[in-house]
């Protein structure tokens, strides 16, 4: 049984014992009658043959309250897209596949580029953004949920718990973020444990307890890929185009939504998905690249909040971060020993050094351009630039599906 401790600026909903799944799904089905729910699945073609995605589909086949499943498919050929359409056809819900790199959607993105609206490289961020645009244009759902397609421990309960705080008419939340533990024979989630949390706390130490930093520090797993939100928020939020996606989304939610209408929910006892390599010697890939993008996103957000970075700031930030992260490794070591888990202090220390260098590289980028990482524009901005873009997008999706 979990604790029921509330801390920080946002509401936390815990897993307090075994849940009655039948009761939860019955209530969500009733609510979905007047408040449609769309589920976005950003997927790579390579994931179609992996066991996790097949397990996810086996679970989703029995979910009664999802109005539409929107699959945003990464780079693939026409033949692969047709194969994916057949693959996802096992779902009983209305299921729409978006060929995000197909010629029709590519032409629409090029139209936006001519209007000065860049949509970034083809990746998870742009794929999710296109899916939001489709759902907005279709006008059938008030709630959007999103989760990845590589979750090994997926269950229907996870999805129900994720959407309930936003769907319920007795609650007053516009955005819900999932959280969970990630443990096998060892602790996982290194970027959250050893990078994001100590970096946020180092920034609080450096610039003071600014509300945006206290807000970010309130999330138990800020890099979780699972969230649900009101569709109206999807119209307002910009989307980061790199590995800073999750942190950037939280910053946009802070900008466009009161923290009182933001919550986090414990989705499960334990969560397992694929693990990234550290790539200690290569800053262009793996967790190393992820850390650089996350730091750049956070530092750019603070610059937008009026923080001025003085000469020497980033050197001091690196030192403060390293000290806090090293202290946390002592805590994690004790936690692992008590629970009989493997814990390699040298490996954890190496990760801290790699992440320290990532902050330095991100700081160089911010000094060159304080705006931080590029964002895909909000859908409100798109519709202002091209008023009939929603109809053009719907037609492109319809033609691709023929």
C-alpha cells in the first residue's frame, strides 16, 4: 500500500490498495457518453513486432470508454503504413492512423513552413502534435490521453487511473501526469533520479524558490510519458521538438493552466519499458543527448521567466548540481541495500559526471541563444495562419486511409 502524503504545488493521487477495475471502467463509460476520450499512441513501425505493443493492444481491446485511438506512426513506407493499419485493426474502437511522414501531411507541414511556422524534425514530439491537431479538427473528444507503445507492464487499470481525474465531472483538473516506480533487480529511471531532480533543486539553490521550479519539483516522475489533458489545452500548448519534450510540456501546462488544475496519479506499483544507454562518450545520442535537451529546455524556460544568467552562472550550477546528485546517490545506495537490490555506485557516479558535462553544454547553448530549445507552435497559432488547416488535415488523413 502506498503512502498518502501530499507535497508540492499539485495534487497527488496515490494507489491505496487494490482497485475495483469494474467500478472504475463503468464510471468512465458513463462519463464518456458526454465527454469523448481519444487515446494517442505515438509509435515507430519497428514497435509493431515487439511484444509490448501486442500486449497493449490485447488490453485496449477490452477498454469500453475510449471513443477513438489515434496512432501517430513514425517514418515508414506506404506498404508499412498499410501493414500498420491492418495491425491496429484488431481494436474495436474507432482507430485512425496518421502517416506523419507521408506526402500529404508533409505537404501541409511545408505550407506551415512557408508561413514561418517550423514543426521540427520527424519524431515523437511532432507525431503527438499532429495527432492533437487531428483530434481538435475532428471535434469529437474533450479529453486526450497519451502513452508510449513500449510499456512491458501495461494494464487497463493504468489507462483508467490516468484519465479519470480529467474525465470526472466531480473533480476539476485539466491535466494529469502519471507516475510510478521503476525497479527490477535494480533501480532504473537514472535521468529522473540523478539528473532532473538534482538539477531542479540546484536551480532553486541558485535562483531561489521560483514558482515554476517549485511546480516542476512537485512531480514525482517528471519524465513519465503518460498524461491526460483537456483538448482545449492541446490548442494552447506548444510542443518541444527534442528530448526536452516531457519537461517542456510541463512548462507549457504551467504557462496555460493553474497549478490547482494540475495533478499527478500513481499508475501502478512498478513500470517497465525499454532502457536507453548512457552514451558517456557521445553527446549526440542516448541519455547523454537526452540530458542536454532537458537542461536546455529547463534553462530556456527560466530565461523566459526573467532569469538573467550572469557570467560564471553555469559553472556554479554544475558544481551545485554535482554536490546534490552525489548526495542523492548515497540515499539511493541505502534504499537499494535495504531492499536487496543491486547498486553500482561507480556506475551511478559516472552518470552524474556525464550529466554534469551535459549541463555545461546546455549552458553554452543558452548563452548563445537564451530562448532555449525550439518549440512547435500551438494549434491556435496554426489556425490563425491557415484558417482552414483543420479541414486540410482531416482530408489528408482521410485520403491516406483509403
